[in-house]
């Protein structure tokens, strides 16, 4: 199988690309930057948010990319609060999806579309795992979440109008290998590690924030399984949406403690209110993914965070 990954230089894209290559698949990537982690992924440097982008005969047309059997769309501006401060970034995310769907339509390729647990907002009952049906645009807490929902709807319309197979996967707080590049993207785990190691105070936004942290190895296994069933035309997957998370909640303050313990230091905590647009509680119901393609996350946060911190390059 030959797969196009957009966002192939990011954390999930890099891990997925390496796994697909190891499984014997062919791979081509698109990103706004070259891959800093590996030279194994053929990467075309393209800004997918440019509109209009001639996806049929232009920079990401068949002449450059070649024929593909499937598209995994991961490219996005992924910092939720940053898109509260600059909502235009959410529109750029939607433009990326539009361009990718057009490429897929013209090249008769199914699309696996990455979405987010942000679409559920905060209008959910604490303590109850969240099923895929709980998403509601009226509860979207941020421009990022609203545009993710709009993009899911656009993909569904492409299936309705053009018969294009697609599936949606909603991620939640993915962490692990290839996500510690603080110069490019301030991921919370690595901001925490950096500040703890330097004996600087750590700010946590939301004293009671509980989220579903998912190790990238579990995510990659889930994406590969979804992709296989999507390409095979499995009716339990085509046109469906799946939560890909660990399926358990963990306090953000607890993550700080795990990091501090892993590096043998103590953390000085500062607690601030949750920022506008942020989800403060989320635990995924992963039953649907388990039933459809056997998704079974295996790495709890209490194991995964120490592993990620231990395996990352030193500060």
C-alpha cells in the first residue's frame, strides 16, 4: 500500500511513517517543514493552507506525489489556545482539509481524517467516558474545536456527493517519541520537564483538569488498524468516527509529579484558572474502536510519561 501522510514531519506523522515503512508499505509525506527526526520519510514541503491550491495538477498533484492508495491527514495548527488568540489559524486548518479532500477526490483515494477530543467541549458529565456521539457544534469551546467539527462534516459531504470513503479519528493528548521540540511547539510535558529541571516554577492552568493522555505507540497502532479497514472497505469503519485515546483520565497535576519523579527533582507548582477555549475534563469511551478493529491501548500514563522522559534527549 502506498500512503500519503500530511503533517508527516510532526510527532504522530513521523511515528506513523516509520511504522508503515517497517510494515513494508510505501510512503510519501507533505509538511510545511522538512522532517527533523528522520530522513526515511520522503517529504514534499508544501503549505496546505494556501487557497486556492491546485491539488489536481499543481504542487500536490499526481505528477509530484504519484498515485496513492490512501491519505492520512494529520496536518494542522494544533495549539488550541493559540487559535483562540489567532482564530484565523482555525480557518487555515479547515483550508488544509479542503485541499486534502480535493486531492483525494481527484485521485480516488480514501481519507483518514485526524480530529480531536476538543470537539466534545466541556458540556459533558464528569466521570462518564465520552462516546463519539457526544460531539455537538453548539458546545465547541474554541475556534479550533469548531473547525474540527466543520472539517468532519465536510468529509462526510464528500462521501455523500462523491462516494469518497473516509473515517475520522479523534486523538487525545498524544505524547511520546518525537514531540520534545520546544523551539517549535511548546508541548506541556516538555515545558514541565524543562522548568522542573531548571528549578523554575511550573504553571498548571486548571487545578482540577483531568485528561486522557495517550502514548503515541497506542495511537500509531490504532491508526494503522483503522487505515487497513478503511482501505479494505469495512462497513464498520467507512464513514465512521472513532476515539483513539487510552480510555482513562489522569490529573494534569499528576503528570507534573510523574515528570518530577522521573528526573529526580521536585516541582514548584503554580495554579492558574483554565484558559479560554480549553477542555478541563475528558475521558474517552474507546469501545467503538475496540469493536470495529480491535483497538486496545496498552500503555498507561504512569508507565508512558516516565518512559517518554527517560528516552528523550537531555536538556
